[in-house]
C-alpha cells in the first residue's frame, strides 16, 4: 500500500504490501480524485502533487505492474479498470518527461485501438482516461503534460497516440457498423462517443500547432474526420461529430485574424469549407436526407421551442453560418440565386411542390435569415449586396402574400402553415438590414418632398412588412392560424423596435387601406378600435410593438422631429385601453430602462395612474391572489427600471412604503416565506424600498423603512437566504446613501462635540439603529450558513470601498472591535474555509492602526495554552504580511 505522509519534512511516500492490489489502486485513485475535486482539501493539493512529482517511478510502478495484465484482461478486468482510471489521473499530474508515463500511455492506447467485443469496455475506459492527457490540462500547475513544441520525445508519444486514434476513425469509416455491432454509437459501451470526444479535444487544443507543421498530413486527418462525420447514420453520432467541426471553425477564425501575412486559412482550406457547407446544407434538406429527417420528431417542442427535427436542422445551419464568416462572398453568392430560384418556382407553380420540397424551401429561408448579418455594413460593404437583398426581400414578401391568400382560402396544409411561419420568421432578421437601409436613405428623405417620401423604397418596404402581417392578425383565430398570428405579431414588433422610422405617420394615410390604423385598432386605440380575439401571448406582442413605436426614439432623428408630445398621448391612450394588463405595463418599464430621459418621462406619464392602482393591492400580502402578485411585480419593475421618475413622486413613495408597512408583521412574513411566490414577493418588496431609500428625499420615510426591515423582514427571513440577503443589502444601501443620518457633517459634528461635556470620542447619531444593523451583519457572518456569511461579508467590503466605513473615527472606536471579535471567532472555529481570505481582508480593514482592537487578547482567549505566545500582527502591518501571519496562526491552531 502507498502511504503519503504529510507530517514528515520533506513529505514522503512509503510502500506497504499488506493490501489487496485492487483495493490498493482504488484507495490511491480516490485520494487523488478527492484532492483535485474537494474544495475542503484545496490547501493539501500543492503538497500532495509535490510529493507525487518527487517520486514518479514509485507511483507509476504500481500502475505499470497492473497494466502488464492487459494480455490476460478477462481474468483481471476489475484491476485493469481501476489501474486505467488511476493512469488518467496521473497523466494529468506528470509530464511526458517521465519516460515510464509515455510508455504506459503507448501501451494502453495500442490495446484500445484494437477493440473486440470482449475487451471493448476496457478499451472505452482507456479512451476516457486519456482525454485529460490529450487536452493538455495539468493539475499540478507546474508542468506541461505534452510539451511537444520543444521536446521531441513528447512529440513522438503524442503523435503516436493521435495517429492511432485517427487510424481507428478511418477503420470505422470504411467498415460501416450495423445497429447490432458493439462499435455502433448506441451500443452502450461509449467507445465511439469517447473516440469522438478525443477528436474534439484535439481540434480545440492542438490543431493550430499541428496545422503549422509541414511534416504532419493535417489535410489527410481532416479528410478522415470529414468522411467519418458524414457517414454517421444516427443523429446523436452526427451531432457529436459536428461539434468537432465547430471547434475546427473556431480555430480557423483565430488563424484567419492572426495571419496578416501569407496565405489565409480560408484560402488553404477553401475546398474543405465548400464541401463542409454543401454537406451540412444537404443534411438539413429532405431532398438529400429524407430518411434521417423523417425519423426525427417534428411535433413535441423542447424548452427553447424547437422540435427534434428543427433542432437538428438548426445545428447544421449554425455550421453554415460559421463557414460564412470565413467565406462570406462565396457562400452568399451561391445561396442567394438558389433561394431566389426556389421561391420564384413556388410562386409560379405552388401545386408542384410536395411537402418535402416545401420543408426544404423553409430551410433555405431559415439559412438566409441566419446569414443576414453578412448583408450588413459591419461585415461587408453594404452596397455590394444592396440590390440583391432588396430583390430577395421583395420576393419573400410576395411569398408571404401568396401564403396569406392560401390561409384565407382555408386550403392550407400543415407544411404550408409551417412554411408561412418560416417566411415571416425569416423576415425578422432582415429588419436589421432595413434599419441600415433606412439610415442610409435618411439624408435623402430629409430633403425630399412629401410626395417623394411616400414613394421612397424604405417606405414601400415598411408598408409591405405591415401589409403581410396585420391582415393575418385580423383573421378569426383557428388552431392552425394562431401559430401564424404569433409569428406575424413578432415580425411587427421587430419592425417597430428596430426600424421605427420617423415617417411612421405616412403609413396611416392611405385611401384604400391604412396599415398603421389597423395596427392601432388591434391595440384598442385609434379611430376604429376593434376587439380582436387574439391569443393572450399574441395580443401582448402587438401591444409591445405599439409601445415601441410610441416610447422608443426615432433613430438618427433630431429632438425637434421626435414628436414626443403626440406619441406620449398615443401611449397614454394605449395604457388606458388596457387597464388590467399589469404584465404589459411592466414590459413598458423594461422597454425604456436604458433609454433617454424623454423616453422614460413619456412612459412614466402614461403609466402613473396604473401604478397608483397597483400599489394598494400590495397591502393584501396574499400571493394566492394573481392581482396581488402582478401588482407587486409591476411596482418593483417601475421603481427599479425608472428609479428617478418613480422617486421624484413623493406621494407615490409615501403610499408605497405605507402599503408595504401597514398591517405587515413577522407572522405574515413567515407565512409568505412558506411559498415560492411569497419569497419572490418579499424580495420585490426590499427592492422597491431600496429604490425609495436611495432616491427619495422625504426624511419621514427612512425610519419607517428601517423599522420594516429590521423588525419584520430580517427576523422572519432567517430560514430564507435570498430574502435575508435582500434585507442585508437594503441595510447596507441605507448606510451608504444615507450616511449623514448616522454621521453628521462638519457643522453638525462640531455642534454635537460642543454639547457633549467631557467627551473626546467621536459620536454617532441614531447610534442604537446603527448598532442593531451591525448586529445583523455580525450574526450573518458568524452563521454556519455559508450563503449568509458570504453575502454579509461582501456587503461590508462593498461598504468599505464605497464609504471607507471602517476608517471612520466613530466606527473605529465603537464598531470595529465588535467586527474584529466576530471574524476572529469565525476564523478560529474553522468555519467557511472557502471565504477565509475575504474574512481576513475585512479583519485587516477593521484592525489596521486601530488601538481599540486587541487582537492578541482575542487569540489568547481562544487558542490552546501552548499556542498563546504565537505572534499576531502589529497594528501597522501591511495586508500581504497580515494575511500570511494570520494564515500561519490558523494553520498552527488547527494542528
């Protein structure tokens, strides 16, 4: 048995032989795994690695003896599996300068690359164990596993391993594996998945080096991987291989931007990139991969709203998008004509399109939408593709109009409805192109006559976007049509929030049909408001689109042309038409959160009455009532997103604090904490109060807030770390922003000093309140709950950074000794080793040059008698020295 002794100096390794070899290997493996993964053993890690690095031959001898039994693996399977796992751990500690390590790896890899049905489990474990080695990660942090860039021996070992891995890949590609084969992806032994993982690690960690070596056939290796990837029959295997190419394209992008001289990688690998583009596109199309795509579920959606089939198609499109970053001109020049031709063919002969061809058209549209960024000026010269993109948008708009007619005629099939959604979705990213097209045209539009403005291309395209979307929203909702309506609403919102042109009123002036007025009518405003029975989610999207038009600034437009007064009135009308939609009003708060003062003022004016209606509902404190939760959420969003506008309204602040305080008690807080919604309710309450305290100038509010926080919220929240953290954060914020409430300025200070006979100590106003606040922080720091301790500690460190709190004379005399004693007891008790450095940092802030703090007596009272003479830092010790001394004391005290 190997024993690692940490008590000897230097530490030593001893070998005993009275243990079963399997147990022997298992214990050593568990020890090393715990050292590397257990946070509580962090301090031992460097020492253990130092011991292991000092005597590699002794450690590896045990592993080598077991690995010799690979020739008779059937009888020694348990021993071999644990020895291979241990080799993996040791391989991430030693470097290849240890000759026997390289021999071990070559030995096991030569076994792994010849899998049989009998030994495949062991072979798979070998592949798993060499992953860290191939990645180049070194847990000792002092050596490089495979320093092949400077060491020929290391390069030979590493190259041998990779050559063997790629030979297996080539063999698997040549010999197609049946579903019953032990080397099939889903066979359960994970041999092939681990092989693919190694290839991915190679690509991410080593490709750039091997790519630069002329004597290494990198193109041959890539060719093997390419054939292997596109020969996969299962989606899991193919998607796993696709991740290898994702890493490859990552590395190629790095090389592309770093090689300013010589041939760029996009040229060197042009043929491969084109093949990768073609094959990825083929994999996403029914024309070439019908069997695979039809085997995937196209009904049930995941959390992201994608089906199994759409997720697979998206993965391929993402690879195409990455390729387009390297070869934009080539890819776009190939894609645009194909898409135009296919759309034109559908418009001319829609009846000739089978379901499969319709699905493929939707895929092409999805690809074109994903590549929109390359049509913008940031990626390529905007003018280069302007005519092509404009023509393409016109064609897609025409296609959307055609599909609307089919929808109205009620002859839509599922595939046509899906295509209609994809057409509308593909236009959303093109709104960014439209916004740039609008920006380019603005100089011309500003000097054009009104007649020219109405016929300008940007106006025409904007009108067409609304023209294909709004009629869909006006249809009677059906089960099939609701999906299209939602996507149409999203397109309108996209146009309203991204393009939002200053000529928007022109879209409301048309003899036969007004797109804008119809949009207004859906929102319940304008000359002819309508009650359209849209799905709730779709209706909210339309409302947010209108809010964007009314609240967001017109881009590149002067303040004089923003028409804030007119738009503010329209927004107020929109809010009045939706009195019960607290969620929608909340979304308006987020909409203007980072916008200009004018935007926030318009929003605040429009929603003021709704906020006044919401505040009293908080006072029920009943989260089972939907309106109460919504009211609290809205009030919280208003005070957090629009702090200045909210807190300037003194009456609203007073009413809000009153609603939170009146009738509230510890018992009600405890009842709220029993429910998840109740916890969220209390968190929102503290956020509201924090905003009020920070910005409101009403002096009468602060005592009420302090009473609410310290006598109700914090006493009740001891079992709820999130609420407790929010309460402490509020108290810290009060000290920081209301500093003069506790520490008066120079004039008041002199007044207190002159009226306090015989006192030479600096004074604190509202002293009892401040001491109660500090006691809450001390309780949290000394708590056994790491979350509470960490939060309280970080808040006090922030307070020191913001206000130099612990450097204040009054605090140094009255509060610092309490903090010093609390932190010292926590450190000596051995609590929360993870935050030990932060605790010592705060201890230094409170102790430094503070004669009132007697650290020596604290340590004397707490340490064993034989350690009481151990030196503690002096008052003027700098922080690095202070940290070192305290650590030494703590290490000695813990034995």
